[in-house]
């Protein structure tokens, strides 16, 4: 599997999309930080379906939290990068090359999974590093609460990478996979709300819907962004691991049956 993994790393490093998304992951926190350093309090309205959500930026913790909540912007960049990276395999019909030289389907999928998770988490860490370095408050922010937010945020983005990998690997059309992945990320809040509405139609399904929402990727990101204690890290990490394992099992099982 190491040969496939090295090939994927090399191909990702050659992709112009990597440098574009990296630039955005740098510029976004830098711009937000510079505005806050001018003592300007501002808000951003985000709307998908239904009422708009107003996000107020009052201090550096708000920027940190907006990074943890993948559906608020940073996750879009990670999604585009991962879905384009995997979708190019279908666009260029390069799956057959790996298959002909005896690479296993499971090895191919796991390589993409590892690269996707690492890429997603790396963009998150870049975002947070820029925000911290240019905040002018490194000493003030270096606390247990800040460490908890960052560690829990890494769990969220690793899980995000696994889910986007699943969608991109199972949708054979590269354009369709990008659109489906973006819809999943951008409309996470609306999709979760829809699940809640449907589940509340019956007393029997309400607890199931509540469980799904709480342990979904969206629910995970909300809990991670609000976590202020390292004691919550174990639960969030276990939730993230469950999402990764479930995504990997489904993805490998289905990918083995594909006609490449």
C-alpha cells in the first residue's frame, strides 16, 4: 500500500487546487484576525435553506470556533480539494493502471482515505495557526480551553475527510462527486434539521433521530466548537473514529464491487 500512498501524495502535491485552497485557508483567518485587531465587531450572515444564521465576531475565540464548524466555510475548501483530487481518477481513467499492476481495492481506498483525512486536518491546522500567529494574543490564547478546541477540531476534520472520501470514491462522475460533496457540506445544517423534523413525526423515531443528529458529522462539529474542557475530548474522538470506520467499511465494501 505504501507505493499507492506515495503516488497519491505526489499527485496531490502537483495539483494546483492544493495551492489555491491552501491560499484561501491562509487568507480567510488572516483577514478576520486583522479586522478584529482594529477592535471592530462584525457579523456575517449565512443562509442555506430557511432563516439566515448571523455569526458575530467579537474576539479570537469566535474565529477559532468558526474554523471548527466545517460547514461555515473552511470545510468547503477541504471538500473541493479532496473531491477534485479523487474525482480526477475517474476523469483520467487511472484506476485501471493501479488494478492491472496488482494493487488491491482495499489498499487503493485506504490510501485515498488516509490522504483525505490528513489533507482535511492539515487545512484546519493551517487556519488555526494563522489565526493564532496574527492574533497578537498568543499568550492569552494558550490555554487548556484553546487546546481542547484545536484537538477536537482535528477530530472533526479527520472525520470530514473520511466522509468526503466516501462520497467522491463512490460517485464515478468527477463533476457530480464535487457537487454532491459540496451539497453535503454546505447544507449540513438544513439536512440535519430535516432529519429532526421527520423523526419527530413519531414518538418511536424521535430518539433515533436525536441520536443520529447528535452523532452525525454536523452534530460532532457543534459539540467540538462548544467544548471548553479536555474531558470532552474522549467522547468527541470516539465519535470521530466511529464516523471514519463506518465510512471506510461502507466505502471499501462498495468499491470492491465497482467496474473500473
